[in-house]
C-alpha cells in the first residue's frame, strides 16, 4: 500500500512540473502544443496538428528548435509519412547496408508502397493523378521521385499534405518511377543509389489519344 501511495505521489509531482502552452489557428482549431517537463523551457515535447484535427508531427525539441530523439510525421489523413531518430538535430540514417552505406535498397523496396489516386489499370494519357510514396523510415527530403523520362514529379499545390506529387502519363506502356536518394552533400545525382518502383501498365487507352500524343 505504501509503495502504491509513493508511486502516485511521484506521478503527481511529475505532472505538476509539466507546463504546457498551446497555439491555435485563426479559425480556432488547435495548431500545436508544447509540453515542458522541467523548468528548462528550452526542452519540450511538441505536437503539431492539421486544421482538421489530425496529428501532423510530434517529437522532442531542445535548445533552439533542434529536433532530438524519435520523431514522427503524418499525412493529413493520419497515415504515417515517416519516423526518424534525431541526435542534436541530425537525422540518423536508417536501413543502412551491412557496410554502413546508405541506403539499403533491398529493405526499402520490400517496405515501400506507392499510392496513386486512381486505378492503375485505367490510367489515361494526358490525365493528372495524385500520388504519394510511403517509405516510413526515410524523410521525404532525402529523396526525389522521377518518371521513366527522368522528369521530376510535379508538386501538388492543392492537396500537398495528403498526396504531395502529381503525375501525368504521356505515353502508353509500363509505368515506373525512380526514387533517387541524396548523397552526403545533399545532392541528387543518377550516380547515387536509386530505387525503381514499378506500378504496371497503363490500360484502357483510346487509340485516338495514342495517335494524338505520338504525332509530331
């Protein structure tokens, strides 16, 4: 009984030491909250939210806006975008090869998924589709996505928090994308390790559209 009382007392003291501050959108929805666990207000746990109430990101901040520890970021529909461990603001590279090089393409290939709005069996030439890559152990800032013509996918400015990329098929045939990872200097080059994501063939394409797009 005494142990239970002692545990309750400790938890109560810890909770009383916590200080929380909140910010809100102009329309009244909770934007983010900071929880301070001690008197050092330079270290806190933050949760940021989308206007629809879905959690956007969460993790520990220390000193001046430096992420530290385990962080998670989500799309606006609640799907996990990525999670990563930070040490003094530097992201720890995950899924390394046995020799320590980045990245482990075999692991990422098996644990990645590309989602596209629309049935991949009925994609049509000239129509625009929204898509996102679910590579949960890699920050999206560490890679770019290009099509088979090596054109970088366009950014979705209408719904970027759910499907950040736009893709418009320009020709019939097999659809695949190339994921190019940044090097140590932060540059993206074709010489870097890359991952091919194959989503199949374009189907149900009217002949007149094929003639139109193949004409000089």
